[in-house]
C-alpha cells in the first residue's frame, strides 16, 4: 500500500511541475527568413531596454501554413501566450471573426497613437471588422514586374511594357535572341504552381482586364473579362511560349527569383522582396534591372495584388497594456524606418515614403506609395482558405490543360457559391 | 547437401538485406549530420567532417531543442510508469479474480486502442482547454497513459497468466491482502514483463505526434517529434546538416533503450501481438 | 439473478472493479468521451467564426458531394492496400529466409528495431532528405545507375509522392511484421515439414499447405493491426508531403485535421467519424471473414 501511495505521489509531483504556473511573459511570435528573425531580435532588444519590459521572442517555422496552424491552436485554446503576433493578410478575417483579437482602437487615444499615417485604403479594407481595428500592417507587399534594362536596350526597346501585348512582343524577341547562347532562357517568369501565390497571380491577370475575384462584395468569377485573362495566362505557356512548361508545376516565388537572378529571364513577376536580393553582390543581374508596375490589358488598368503581414494582439493576453506598448513601438515611425532600411520592407505608414534616407536606399519608394492605394486584395472572407483552395486547384488545372478557361471559371464559381452557402450566418 | 548450401547463402543474403534495409537510411542521416555540405556525394564536393551541426543546434536557445528533449523524456517516463502500474492492477484482477466482464474488458480496451487518433483529438482538445491543461505535461501524460494502456495490459496479462495461482492462495491463507500479493509476489515474478511494458509505453509516448502537436503550443511542453517536424532553417532551403543532427539527437534515447533492452522489447511486442 | 449470484462473489466483483478502476476511468474519460464528443460535434455547425447551431446530418451530406473528400478516401484506401500488401510480402519473404538461428542475433535484433523505434516524424524528415530533388540519395543513385534521365521530382509529383510515402511506411513497419511472422513460423512444429518432405512435396507446396494455414492466426492479427494503423495514417504524411502536391496525398485523417485548423470543427469531426467507421468496418471484416473469432477462442 505504501509503495502505491509513493508511486502516485511521485507522479503527481512530476505532473505538477509540468503545469507550474506560467510566469507572465510578454510573448511575441514571429517567423520568416533568418535575416528577418535576426533583425526582430535586435529591434525587440531595443524595446526591452527602452521600456524595461522583457519579451519572450518565439520563432515559428517559416512556412506560412505552419505559422497559422500554431496560432489557430493557441488562440482557439484561449492561451495567454502569444500576446502579440504577426498575421498574413489573408488570415485576418478568419482571426477577426473568430473573436481572437483585441480591438486596437481603444488604445489609440489613451496612448496618443494616430492611425492617420497609415494607408487608409489598405487599413480600412483589411484591418477592420465591425467598426473596430483589430490589426495594423507591419509591412505591405505587392506584385511588381522586374525587367532587365540591359536586354531591353540591347534589343532596341525603349522601355518596359505597359500592356500585356507589348510584354509578349518584347519577351518573344528577346527570348528568341537569347536562346541562341542560353537555351534555358525564358521571356517571362511568374508563379503558377498550385499554392496560395497562384491566387495572387490569377487576381492580377484578371483584375488587369477589369475583372477580378470579387464584384459587389461577392465572389464573381465567371465573367468574360476573366475568361480572356485566364486564357491569356494559359497562352503564355502554350501559345506564346514565353513562359516555361514547369510554370504550373514548380514555379513559386523562390524558383522564379532564382531563375531571374541567374540571368535566365527577361521579365519576372514577383513580390518586393526580390529587389534587394537581385541587387546583392554576386548576383548575376546586379545593376541591370528595373522595377515597374505590372502591365495591363488595353481596356483594363495596371493592378497589383496586395500581400504583407499585420500585427495584432491576442484577446486572451494576460498583459494587454504591455502588449500594446510593443505593438505601438513596432508601428512607430522610428521602428518602421529601421525595418525598411534593414530588411527592405515596405511599411504600412505612408510617412516613411517621403523620408530622404529611405528614398536613397529604395529608389522606387515613391512609385510604390501610389500603387499601394490601388492594390487589389484577395477576398476578405473568414473561410478564405477554402476559397483559395478551389481557385488554386482549378486555375492550376486549367494552366495544365485539364479544362478550358470558361469551364474552369464556371466550376470555381459553383464550388465557391456552395462554400458561401455553408458558411452563411 | 546442395540444398543446405543454397539455404545458407539465401539466409546470409537475407540477413545482409535486412541489415541494409533497416540501417542504411539511418546511416545516411548520421553521415549528413556530420558533414559540412549535404551534397558531398557529388565528386566536386568534399566530405568535411564537422561537429558544428550538433553544437549549433544544441547551443541555439531559440531552437529549444533541449527543452523538447526534456519534455519528451519526462512525459514519456511518467506515462510509462503510470500505464504499467494501472495495467498491472487490471491484469491482476483479470487473471486472478472472477467477475462479469472479465473477458470483455481486455477486448474492449484493445478496441479502444484501435480508435483513430483523429477522432479523439478534436474533442480532447476542447476538453483540455476546459481543464486548463493545454501546453502542460498533464495534458500529454494522461492521454498517453490511456492510449498505451492496452499494450501494457496485454503484456502484463500474458506474464501474469503464467504465474500459478497457488502462490496467491497460499498468501491469502496467510492473511495477505490482494494488493500485497500483487506488490510483493506477482510483480517481482513478472518483473521482465513490467519492464517490457514500461519500455514499450515509453517509446510509444516518445514518438507520438498528433496529440503533441494539437495539445501543446510552445517549448514549455512541446515534444521532440513536433519540434523536428517544425524544424526549418532558411526560407525555402532546409539546412540538412542541422536537421539531421537534430534527428540523431532525437532518436538517441530510444535507440539506446532499444539496444540495451532489445530482447525485452521484442518479447513484449510479440506477446502483444500473438496473444492478442 | 440466481445464476449471477452463484457464479460471482460480491467481494471479488468489488475488488476486481477497484483494481480496474484507474484503467477504466482513463479509458472512459480520455478515449470514449472524446469520441462521443466528436460524434456530437459532427452534428453541429461548429465553426470558430460563426455562432454554433445544430445541423443534424448536414456535415455528412456535405461529405457526399465533396470531391476532395472522395479523393482522400481513394488515396487512403489505395495507400492501405499497397502498403500493407508490400509489407506482408517482404516481411514474409524475410521471415522465411531467416527462419532459423541467425548469426549475431543481438545486433540483428537491434538493427531490426531501429525503424520501429524512431519517431515517425523523425523518419519522415529523413526520407524527405533522401527523396530530395537536389540533395537526395535516391536521385543521386538513380542518375548514376542510369535508371533515370534526370532528377526525379519525388515529392513534387503525385505518383512520386505516393511512392515516397509507401516506401517510407514500408521501411518503418516491415521489420516489425518480419518479427511477428518469424515468431509465428517458429511455433510451427518442424515435424510437419519433415513429414511433408518425406511425402515428396516442393517448397512451394509446403508453404501453401503447411505454413500458411498454421500461420493464419498470427497473420490475421498482424494484418488487422497494420491495416487499421494504415487507415488512420497522419504523422508520416503531414511531415513528409503535407498532403501535397495539390492535395494528392491527403489521407482522411489529414483532411479532417485541415478542417480543424480552418476553424470548421463540425466538418472535421464528421470526417474523423468516417475514419472511425472505416477502421471499424475493416476490423469487423477481418473478424468475420478470416476466422479471427475462432483464433481468439
């Protein structure tokens, strides 16, 4: 009997050490590439020294899906940690509508924080839910067109293309010439693999023809303007031959960036992060590239898909006041400027874009400031990941030749309508 | 005679194939973990031996590797001891007492152990939230005990059933209580079985993934399998050397146990399967 | 009641259940209760961003027309079939070959335990590296031996990923299967073989008429366990392929999990119940049609 009691006591003791009270810590979950994480440590270190608040900086895996999974589990479990965390722009509605975030506006007045410097269009479009702001952008991202200045000049073109037709012509000519000594050269590289990025690409092509995913607040995919755009995407690979066959099997951000950086392409559609990498020492395209807005169809307009990461506070945080201090610090002009200069990020605050130091380091900042306001967003739905899944699979299948564009659009529309019914209030 | 020779050659080949099949992938892991460049198979890349991968991952505080290891060891050890204890109690009752449900209960528990974890974990997650056991040792230990108990039970059952009930009768006549009999007579005789059971439950708990992933949120309770699943270094490019070093470190405990206790483990597994 | 009283002593019943209490308590609270909870949840619209409401069989009806669900079902069943069959064949061959004293027994035993002892998550990352497009050993060897023209995109193509998963799973479980079959073989009296040899039978005939029938109970149990394990597969797929490419290797368990993370607990629970049913049906099938019942008795 005694030993049994001993057994049980020992076990209880061990159990209890495990669930010993978690001392309250300000936990900040981040992720991303190593240089990002390293810089966060520097920035947060500065916060700790200035405010005297200790921050437990936790690195999540760099995969976006796994970051989301970790957050969803913690938030659904109403855990006091993390207090502050970063969110991909497409998660925002799911997080807001699940009630996981602390509204931020109550803190604005009390701490003298103004939302004015932030891009109003963006913030109002994605960071709001039912009259409150639940998140704010840490950095924004848009799709842009990178091009080889030297090649365009060499082949007698005066500048980057304004329309898709011009792009096709330029890519065709340059590719034909370059392939003589570089058989792996391609005219135009873009993300076509079956993953989230494809939705952005699809959005850009369709919106640049006056179409897009959302119309009047609902998903409206089967419009003729979308049909033309999707057909064009397919044609880039199969008819015009300026995009390689593995566009829809392999091409994601890094694959596209690496190929362009090796000098194997004339045009690249990618996010803003690629600029710094292309311009690094040792890059084969250093000093030879330019960045411009994406082309459009004749009747449409130039658009860019909006990406980026936002910062928010957990509703279950055990130290909301301190958490807000950290959020405010990160969103401050000083910190945002540091992030820009060190990581090449494009902040959500428009007042950074007029800073001379910034303009010196990032010559395109002025151009981009205008573009952010015109960026198009993916559908702001709490069940976005399921909608995205439908679009990814179907568009990719269409690119692979499994379905013609009209049928693909029709199918996507009916599947998304079905999903909308399921999640109607 | 010919047949004898052929048989011998076949057997030797079989053994060699078996050894290669089992060990080669892991040998590869160890090699990569010790190499500076993971593509050292290419002729132009040299195979530089280095222990840096190991020191990097062990020292890096933000990786929390040692935390994961500690969590795994504690959770598995407690679950193993508790499961064996409960299984012993139950096995005693089943082999020595007569009562309704004597045959049904072990079978029922066996059935329970075959339930898909996914159909348990969803609601268990909600239960753990209610209990406040998310990201705690208790939150893992209790489910692990439950999932591994049937395994321990069947092992203890087969050992206990081999011990003569005469011993019980004699002790009862002397005025011993049943608990005393279990504790002082039966368990010592079935010690190898208890060891087997403890080991198997330990290894099962150590390797468990789904529950650990859903019921823990950070390094305070997270275990090694989840830690290694989430291990990523560079954006889009995994540092294979580091990852393989983590892999080797992760399996050192279980491989050591397997090496030292291989007879017991195999016997336990066989009993679990054959008698079952 | 009279019969009941005669057969059991009330004291013993009380003692027995006291001994059984911890185990039963745990089993009820941590297995039975959650499964029932999952069942109940599946009858609700339980979504994190919507108010909960009872929805009856709506989630199940939704499954009927869900293309991706059926794709998962097909994948899971295909995986189970191919994997278990492969393990069985390789395991049997190895067991037959080894069915005698093995030199260096201890070392061989440890070697055989290595695949089983390693956590699936760890072995999945190991295979991730081995099948890696750029750095993987398999591609290296295949290219060297001229088996392939270019590096094979294992994890990036549907068939490649399926192959990678099967190979990884077979690696992990075949040694275990071999041990079990070995023990089963060892239980067959050698006299039977001697008799059969005297009667002038070939090895094949001996295998089918002596070995297999006597091995049947062990075989059936091993297959039952392995099949049910394969149906509920999650760890390997989550870590190795994440269900990709394009959802092509998403097992049922993983499909349910994805819905949990999307916030739709109701639908995820419904899928989980389906996994449960499939496992249950397979178990019943094994018991009924393979004479397991007699074996147990």
